[in-house]
C-alpha cells in the first residue's frame, strides 16, 4: 500500500498532539500533517490532496482569531463544495450544530464520519478507518428517524426487489457506479448498519430495510 | 438603480388608479379645455411673446411707408387729407418709379379740394391701388373703393382680429354671397410686386385651396389649428409672420417727402404704402407680437406692411410662413408630456433629482416652443407645460402622500401578520393539542400542568422575539417556539433546521411516520427579502404542523425544497388521511398572501392515492 496522507485540523495543540500520536501509532505508514486554523486547513488540503482529514468544528478563521463553531461549519461547507469526494472525520463536542449543514452532508460523496470528542481513542480510530472506506456515520441525535432521499429508496428497491447489482442499478438510475456505492453508505447510515467483522453488510442492510418497511 | 426604477414603474402600473388615473384625468381636463378654446388666450400670449423675442431680421427695404402723421395734419390744417394732397404725393412718388403704391386711405367720397386731380391719377396710373372695406359687421359700415379706380386696382383692408382683439392673422382673399372672390390690399400689392420680378403666384400643391409664392406654399389657417380651437373659413387666411426687429420698415412723413428728405432709392422698385399714422385718427390695430415702444398698438398701415412683407419675402427669399402641426400631432405632443410628468412624479424619489427633472422638462417644452417659432412653427406650449407641471409637480405631493400611507399600512400589516403567525404556529398549536387530549380523557393533572407551563413560556417567548425584532427590524432572524435561526445563512439550510425542529415536536401523527423522503437543495435567494424568507420558513413550519395534527395514519412524509420543474419552492406531501376543509383556515390565508408577494403559487390538494400535498413555488434561477 502506498503512503497515504492524513490532515488533522484542530486549534487545540493538546488535542492535536493526542490525535496525531494515536494516528501515528495506528497507521505506521501514514504521512501526517496538521493545521490550526481554517485558512491553513484549506491551504493544506489544496497542497497535500490528503486521503482523509480529521477536523474540529470550533476553530479560528486565521491565526489570532477567536475560535468559533461557525468558522468550522463554514470551512466544512467550503471543503464539501470544493472536494466532494474527500473523506472527512469531524471530531467535535458540538455535534448538534452540524444539523445546519445536513443537506450538504447528505450530498457529500466521500466518506463522512462524526466522532464525538467524548469517544475513546480506539473508537475515534474506528471512525477514521470507516471514513477512509467511504462509510458514512452520523450520530442518531442528528437524524430525524428514517430520513431518505428518493434516489436511495430507488437503490433499495432495485437491489432487493429486482436483485440488481450496483452496475445494473447505476445503469437504471443513470448515475455512476461509484455514486451508487456512495448511496449505499448513506442508506446504511440511516439504517444504522456499519462495518462489523464477519458480517455481510448488504444482508444486514436488507434486513434492516425490511424491518423499517422500506421494501416489501 | 435601474432595477429600482423598473420596480417603481411596475408598481405604478399595478397601482394605476393612484398613479395613472389622476394624471390621466389632468391630461383629459387640459385637452378638454383646449379643445373648447379655454386656453386660447394664454396660448396667444405666449405665441406673441415668442414672436416678439425672435432675433431681428433687419429692415425690409422693399417696402416704404409714407405715414401722414399728426404734425403733417396740423400743417395741412384740415382732415381728412384733401384729394389734391394725395394726388401730389402719388405724383411725386411716381417720379422715382416705385413698383406699386398702396393708398391705405379711404376715399369712397371725394374730399375737397382736388377730386378731379385724384380721379385723374386713379384712372391713368396702373400701379396705384386703393382700398375698400368689405366685411360689414352688424354695427360697422362697409366702405367702398374710390369710384374712379378700376376693380383690379382695389384691395380690401378688413382685418381678421382674434377674440382678444389682437391681429395675428392676415386675410388674403374673401368671397361674397355670390361667390365673387376679392383680394386684400396686401395680396394685390404683393402680386403686383412679384409679377414685376417675374415671380408667379400659383395654386398650392399640398393644399389646392391655398397658393404658392414662388416655391413657398402658404399654409391656410382654418378650423382647429395651432392655438385656435375654432376658426371660420371666411376666405383664405394665414398667420402673420411679423417681421421681427425694432424697425422692420422705413417710415417717412409727408413733410419728409415734401422737403426732399426722401431718397429716390428708397422708392425705386419698392412697395410704397401711404397711410395715416396719427394717434388722433386712431387707425390702430392691436398686436403684442411686434417689438415697439407701444407694443399693444400699431398703425393700420404698419400692419399692412407686415402682411405685404411676408408675402413678397416668401416669393423672393423663400421665407417661411408660420406653420402648425395637424391637431392630432399637437394633442399627441401634449399627452406625451403629460405622461412624462406622471413618470417623473411617480418614479423619481430624490427631491433634488425631481426638481432637476422638472427644470429640464420645463426647459425642453419652452425651448422647443421658442426654437420652433424661430423656424416659423407654432407648437403648443401652454397646455403642454400645464399637463407636465400639474402631473410632475402637483400630483407628486399626492403620490408621496399615498406612498407614505401605504408603506405605513404595510408595516402595520406585517407586524400583525408576524404576531399572528408566531401565535398561530406556537401557542395555538399547543392549545389545540391540549384541547384534543382533554377530550380524549388522556390528560393527567401533571401533564396538564406541564403543558400549561409550556404554553405560558411560549407566549412569553413570542413577546420577547417580537420585541427583539421590533427594536431591530433589520435583524434577519426567524424565530419559532424554540428556534432562533439566522436568515443570513443559506435558506435551504435554515429550512432544514425548521423541518428538524417541527419533527421533534410531540404532534400525534408524527409517531406513525416510517420513512421521510427529504431533500433540501440550494434556492436562488437573490430576489428574496428577509420578510419573504421568514414567510417561507413559516410556511414550512405550518405545513409540517398540519401533517403532525391531521394526517392520521401517515407512514411516509416527503419534504422537498429546491428546483421543481423550472420553478423553485417548498413542497410537503404525506400519505395520511386528510381532508382539505380541515386544513383551511388562517394558515391557508397566510400562504396565499405569501404566494402573492412571491409572485408564485400556493397549492394544497388531496392526492389521488391518499394524503395531502402542499406546495409553495415561485420563479427563480438556479
């Protein structure tokens, strides 16, 4: 596996240190970079083209500014517009404020996981792993129950009622195959189905979808 | 700036009963007044004033006036001037070979002494023209020509005076009851002069009833023309294009002639007019159009000189007669300026720009009027100025008042709406819930208390929110029961939060929802004011609350926000049991009003399968 790049954006030096140390131990072959402001973060992404970013919501716009959640939200908006395929891990104590950009998150095509700062380091690392696999994870309090997009419902129906594979689904709904895969990540997040050692995620998804009455 | 003007124009057209109606009525009134002659006097005044102010044209040396003045009469010691004196004057002038001599003195009866001498002159000299008066008015006596003069050597001197007694028109030919046509003195003199110069007088080309002097056609004045609302066609009449300048003609007295002060060159080939210029004789006409010491009065013989001068100048120099537009064009000109006045009064807000516009408009109307007079066109000034000023200045005050009143009313209405919306979507909903659960007997004492406290709190919240907004009206904030959202954020994100908030409320029908199909996409907000955005949020809140309250058995809720078939909007669809009537009410009225302000539509309909669809959409770019 070639060397991959991780960018950590956090204005707290301590948190930054802790996170990078953990990441370093976990991914011995990763190239680690850090940024402490929104501005630096954007510049680094442009230069490094990282595989995954770990971002705190509360941060200053420029060096010397006061850290605000708004800056973090604005930065996230910007990143999701400019890099729709970037894998993102949001590490924050203000998860609720992400509700504001739910529509942007729903449209983001890269992995997107949210890790509450209260989580253990091991759980945090899992979220980074997931993000790199393109998994979407949002905490339950951010969602209003089963909240789907019309296209996602189509994917479920075509896969489990008509037995189509991703390629077939992509042709039927006229999108790229990787978009279908990204739809699956979204669907799995809505249905609370996440990667689990030794379990087939598609079968889990089908089971949950039937439970929720999304397919017959 | 442009957009703003366009908007105001559009509002002006929408509110035509305020903007266009009074202005249009003013125009109609002025047109009516002019049509029936109510503005004639004023128009004549301005016409005279402009004629008087033209640059001088210099003396017309082809015309010499021999004016027998008070001093001459004193010297003769008798009046009327005896025939012998007149015969002597003519004989003396004839030595110097004038083109033609007009004797602007009545001689229907001989005035002793010397009748035979004068009759001799009349009989033998072909270039002497005498005068008569033809058009007897009820109280005026018709004066005959000298009996000795052949018919072709006679011209009439009747003047066509206007209602204010002033001379502006020149009568060239007239017709008697038998259809015999008679020429005026000025016509006979001009024809004689021009014939000697080899210039022909021919029938008109554009107007067959008129005539051409050389290449210049004389515009006939009749009926509704220029400032005249009605003119009798009593023959061939033209406006007099008075020769401008302080001394348009050379005037000599009888004494000058006798004492040899008159140069033969002044007489040779000239039109010589002999007439009385004595205040005692009172051969005057009124005219304001001539620059002189006493502009109100000019001698009859001077008036004849002007009339002759314009005819021979046309023939010899191609000088224009005064022309007028056909009346439809005149009225178009007037109505157009009335329209400009309305637009100025309605559209321009800044007082300085308004004053400037008013000044420019007045300058253009007066300038055009004067400029046209200089090139011998008489266009309407008074009615044009009238409609422009009344509409541009007078009605502005009215418009301003109306607009001020309207914006105050609008403000008040929006506060009332805001307040009611807040109460309706918050406490009233809780109250409805409370009522329902008390009917169902599910209410425990504790939960009653709890809900009442919630109600109390939400009413207080409204007051606080309204205060905040009233004190800071610019604040772009949407407040509902529990939320306070910044409307400066992208609207679709704000709407998504409103959606999230409502769905967390404990409304009875939400519990059965299995799947929510949700899509919030970017909206074009360029044309949305804060107030409209707030209204759209309220709409979504209300629509979702309705689902929560009425859509019994709903399992699927669809919420869309974004582009929809070329338009954009917000749409809430459920599959519960719903009857429309249940959901009509204040909410629907609010939504209709909002749709109107968005220039969009609001639709609420029962779906064929099951459930209710509620949609608000308006035009917008992606």
